[in-house]
């Protein structure tokens, strides 16, 4: 009886607490308006600072009120509707590039800015004073710096601009930046000096300001990241000072010097001391450990015999890695860019390029252009490896994974040069005896002309109906596809998919729950995305941006499900050029795709 009364009392108290909680109003999100021109507005696939703030701050509603082409005169006409109507607690203001522009390109060239310096300053004061009268906090940002591009120099390369000076496109903007600083100081607004921040950031990283801009005028992803980081710290400080209920959300994490990964991801990159690590393939071995394979310590164009295929093993989820072991060496070429597969019998198969040289003449590659496809295998968990075996002679692109079909056949996809005109076609090498002997499929030719034109660097996956699907890199803004109904021997005529993709390869894997995972670069090579399909690639979930890097992006991925629901993804960052790439790896749960998209 006593126990029953205790339970009843507990239940009543819980119910009363729930009722009381229901009576407490939820904290209203703090409204932040980003008021500006095209450097603020949504811009293609670029993640602008307003979007980053929405993701990385909690209890905020960020309204992007950027309008391309706006001067402060134009913005003043929409100030009421686009800013004041939202009753914001914080307003970010950034104008000036359009105000300071002198339209020297007109038939009758302009000699004065679109908006005078005096009027620009008066407009900024109007914005700040009006917002302060309504108890809003104001963050005033100077315009970002400008840099010449050939197109901009063609349009604006006349006085008062200084085309001979690297900072000459920025010259008319300088007094407008000083006016922004003066208004912030005299009107009591917060100031973020973006002009100085971009220059300081470029100097610190040993790059030019140009690398922070997409076209000489607009910040790229890296530029918007600089602005967002400064704004986030400023807004959190304002929140603390003025009692606003803004908190910091999970932040993207650094992975090396140039890459950031999604907050749900874990960096598991092995700590190779060498400057070049090319190849991000991963495989689960028969003892449960995971091996990463790569080429090192130099790139493609070094002296033959100075690069080798290597492997390292982790037994603790990527926290620590074994010392490097050598998998394959060649005295007459540069073995590079390997991928790896474990077959059901526990044998490890590594596929890689034997790069010799690239040589192109006129519209065709020459006979001297050579980068053959090689393989080696291990039946003792990587302790020893077979004599390397060439499976294709010619000039191939990067090896991009391989699969074992349900009947035990091996399919290795790749692309290679053909002539008249020079272009790339895709095809596969096939083995029905565990890699001892190899045959060649028909080629998949989508036409084109040029070094990187045609059907490039494909990946393959076996579908539930027994067909094999090939997903092909192109320069045509989407992946193309081809299908085989006979285990990869023959392939259908290729056709375009609806999957938006940059000119870089993707990679596919089958999950334990039957779905497929795709990792690739939509838009540009900067951001690496992960999406899932439950209907064999016909439709895909909204994608999750798992990694992004500048300079050099995050690209050439490899994905594998190590345990049910846990994906390991390898990819490359190329901060200098492809002679100095750096492979990186991360771990992410499958559930992160559906739980974090849009946050």
C-alpha cells in the first residue's frame, strides 16, 4: 500500500511539473537581420555568412535582407519593410561597394561615385540612429576588399581606378570604409573591419586576398567563413552584455590546416609525416581492423621510383594508426592514388596508377602519355603482397574503388584516353578468379574533346536486381550513368542523371540496412556532401555537407560502412596543387544525414 501511494505521489508531482512547464512560454528566438547588398545576399552554392550564423547560433532567426546591386540610397527605400518591420534585436549592416563604384564603363563614362561619400555616411547614420531608437543593437561591417580580375580590369580599368596597382580596384572604396569606421565610432555601433580582417587572414595563411573572393568582388566560402566567425563572436558578446538568449551551437571542427568538418563528424586522419598523401581508400580487414591505403611521399611528377603505395592500420576507430607498411614499389614509374577492397574470402585487393608521364599534342594525347592501372593482393591480412600485375595499359584516370559482385566477380572501374579527338572514356577491368586473370569491358563514350572531357573516373555499385550501376564524372554539371546486366562485361549507352555534380568523381557504397550512400561534390569541389537513397539511386535524401576546405576543397571521396550505421569517408584536400595533395578521413553516423540536414 505504501509503495502504491509513493508511486501515486510521484505521478502527481510529475503531472503538475509538466502542467507548470506547459504554462511557461518558450523563449522567443532573437531576430537578427543581415542588411546589405550582393555580398550579403544568397549567392548560388556559396554558404553566406547569414546562413552560417543560422546554423551555428541557437535561439536565433536570421533574416537575409541582402539585395544585389543595392546602394545605401536604394536600401533606405526598403529599410522599413526589410528591416524595421521584423522588429529585430540585432541588425548587421554592410554596404559600400556599390555606393563607391564609379561607372567608367558607360558610353559617357562617369567621373563620380554612384552615391557621394557624404550621402553614404548620412545614410549609414540614419540606419544606425533609427535602429538604436528602437533598442536594436547594430553591427556595422566595412565592405570587403576588392581585387582585379581580367574581366573587372576590362570594365573598370580606367581612372579613378588604378589598373597597374594590385590594390587599385579597391582605391575608390577606401574612404567609404573609413566612413563606416567613423559612423560606428561616433554612433556607438559595433564595428567589424572586414577590409583589415581579409588582409590579415590572407597574410597569416600565406595566400592572397584574391583567394577569399569568388570573382574579385564577392566573398567565396572562405571569405564568408571569416565574416561569420567574427560575427558569431560579436553576437555572442552582445547577447551576454544585453541579456539576449542566444547560445552557441555545435561548431565545425578543424581537420588539418585547411579543412573543416561538420560538428557530427569525427576526424580520423592518420598522421603521416610526409607532405604528399594521395589516396584515401579505406577497407575493413578480416580481423576487424581498418586499413587506409595511399601513395607517398611525393606526387606524380617526381623521379620514377621515389613514390610507393603504402598502408596503415587502425584498431581503435581511427584514434591511433600503425606505422606505415609498403604495399608496392615500381622502379620505372610513380605508383599513385590507390583504392582498396576486401573480398568475402578475406583477400585484400589494392588498385593503383603506375604514372609515367602526361603528354598531349594538338587535339590528342601522344603514345608517350602513360598511366597504367595495376593491382596487387594479400591473403594474409596485409603481411605480404603479390607481385604487382598490370590490368590496363594506357593513360587512365584515378582508380575510384572496386566491387565484388554477389557471384564473386571483381569489377574495377576507371577512365582512359582515346584519340581523334582526344577525350576520356570509361570502362572496367573484370576478374572471375579472384584477381589472377583479367578481361576488359566495352568502353562508355559520351563524346567531347579535350584533356578532361568525356566520361571520367567512374564508380560502380551492384543493384538489388543484379544490374551494376556506373556513375560517371563529367564536365556537364551532372553525373552520367550506365548499366550492365552481365556483371560488367557490357555497358549500356550512357545518359545524364539529375544529380548535380562538379567535374569530380563521386563514390557509392551499400549500407547494411539496404540503402545506398553517395559522397560527392555538388556545385564545386569545395564542399563534400553525403546523401542516402532507399530506391536504388532514383531519389536521394537532402544531402549533408560533411567537409569543406579552402584552398583546395574537399574532393575525390571514398566511403565505406565500417559497422552498421557508421560511415568512414576519405577525401582529398589540395592546398597547393595535385603534386602535393593531402588525404583526410572522417567518421560520421548514417543517422546524421536525416538529423542534421538544414540545421
